[in-house]
C-alpha cells in the first residue's frame, strides 16, 4: 500500500473533523495508508532561517506543519493567494491587486514548503496537493529532484484563458500547474478552461485518454466534482444539537416559511443580490409578507480587506432597509447574523427551512447546497434555489436554477419554490439525493487517486499500488 501524502495550506487533525468536511475522505485515506499531512500551522514566527517542522502523531497519521514569517504571510497568503488568485479565479479582475512583491513571496513560500517537505518523503509516496495557495508546489518539488507521483485539486473555479492571461506571470503559474501528473477541477467548465488555455498558450498536444502532452510532460486533467459524506451528514442531522435546533426553529417559526442562506462573507457569494431579490419578492408578491422569513448567516471572512468591509456595510444597509420597510411588530423579514453558527447545529436549521438560497456569483462547488439536500426530510423536503454559476449546478439539475444578477427573475423563482407542491418537492429531492449518494466524497477521493495511479503506470510503466 502506497503512503498518501496530503499537502494543503492548512492542516486538520482527521480525528476531529466535523462530518461532511473535506478531511473526512482525506483522513480516511491517510489512516488507511499511515499517511502524512503537511502544511502551514496557521501561526506566525519571528525566527529567521529555515522554519522548524512541527511533527504530531494523530493516530496512524503524521501531521507536519511549519510556521510562516509575518512578511511571508503578507506576501504569500494575503498579497498573492487572496489578493490576486482568489479574485481573478472568481472573475473579479477589478478587485485584484497585482503587487510584484506578492508573487515573489508566493514563490518563496512554495519553495520553502518544497525544501521542508522533501526530507519527509519516501520513494513510493503518492502526493496529493490541495488549495490555490500551492499551485507551483509540484514544480518546486520537481526542481529538487522529486520523482514521485503528484496530483493536485483546485477547489475554486478556474476562469477562461483571457481572464487568466490578465495575471502578470500567468505563464509561470500555469506551467507550474502542468508539473502535476493529474489535476482535478470542480466542473466541466473549469476543465474546459484549462484545456483551452494549455492549447492556446502552451501548444499542448492531445495524448489520448483525456491526457495532454505539455512542457515535456503528460498531464491528466479531470472534471471531478467534490461531494459530501451523505451518511455522516444524515447522522449529524439526527444528533442532539441538530435536533434541538430543528425543534426550536419549528416552534419559533410555526406560522412562517423559512428561507435560509449560509455563506462566508465574501464578494463571490452574491449576498447583496440575494437580499435585493428577497426584497423584490416581498414587493412583487404581497402574500409573502408576514409569511416568509429569510435567515441569512454570513460568517466573518478576511475583514481586514476593504472589499469585505464594503460588502459588510452594504449587507447591513440592505437588511435594515427591508426590515424597516416591511417589518411588523411580530415579524422581521430578514434575520441577518454576521457570525459563525456551530456546524453541529446547521443540519437542524437546514431541515427546518422550506427553501435554501445558494446563489453565488461564482463558486467552485458550494457544499452548502449538498448539505441542505442531505439534511431534508424525504417525506416533506425543502426546495433548493441554486445559482447557475455555482459548480454544483452541473450536478444538481433538479434544483431551481437562477441567474443571481437577475433580481426580478430570482424573486420569481423564490416565489415558485415557496409555492411548490409536495409531490414535486419529493421528486426533485429524491433525484438530488440519489446524485449525492452516487457522487459522494468517497467516490471523489477514490476516483482521483485511481486516475493518479493510472498516470503513474502510463508514465513509468510500473504497476499502481492500489489503496
């Protein structure tokens, strides 16, 4: 059995991961192979020189972390990962800050990660890299002589070639992405954007079987949407904290229909557009007044960045205006919470809600949509209203699709969701749940590792050590 080495920006103890999280599948594979999980500790250190590796044993899994200097944190994490890659990959060139010093810090930290990781590797390890923070890691490892199979998964969207080309040094960045043996994307659209880029910018040649020959390497890009652990999330829905939340919500909103939105506070999530659409719902369909309540949770996120401060103020203003215009003494149209709700309570909130609004302007996948489906009572399920620009839209075709930029159209679709009859709701939910079960997080993990193994066999002629 080959040892799996997972590399990500942050490291999680797989024994403490909440049900449904990414680390569920990764933790399972790591524990089966006695694997290693490597990444940033989340801490800053003033010590100069090469960082010290912090090793911690979590059952059969070894956790290895390093600290960052304040300067590296600012350039690698704040400046380039979140100041350039996050906005550009979400199609927001207007919010990108192309600071030449930031890309140097991004490369410097990836080089440091490669130097630190290399001595921890074994010759037959299989390395699986995650996060947009680490796109060039394989190239840096290759430069140090690493010959192990290395795969990569991009959890956020990949934009079209012309948007990618706006990034100074985009050719270096994408050449780094081509240093992997297998690369996974959340959607067919993202996969097509990658293939289009390497053909137009790097003159890639079709190598058959979904593989491409580019930069003197063979790479296997795939559309491989991440799922959730449906069984574990269903069990979480039946746990005491979720049940208590469900019962409380049903008591408090017994005369209302509840709509729910759960998001990080981020400009990619389309939160102002969603609040405006709810306001339009109340204006156009008077029967929804006094009967529909939107509970919007917006977890804090990167509040030291001006773009997030702006959206926070805009949301507060929009929610205040709707509540001021339509609210009654016994009814508040929007319940807006700028804080994090404990994950164990969320399934109860999902189950008590008649409609979920998952309406990002752009999203790699959006697992809230899948968690909402898994939390529903199959006999009386709620309705998912989903943005066509979420990666999940390619799979969850039975959801009600909206264009979040179309405020009136979104309001009309929300009204349709509130009016939908029981039989149609059951049919849609049954089909959605079947998709979730078929393409769950374990399918995602096994399929990627199988493809990475086949890439190894094709490239080197050696047999794949199956997990």
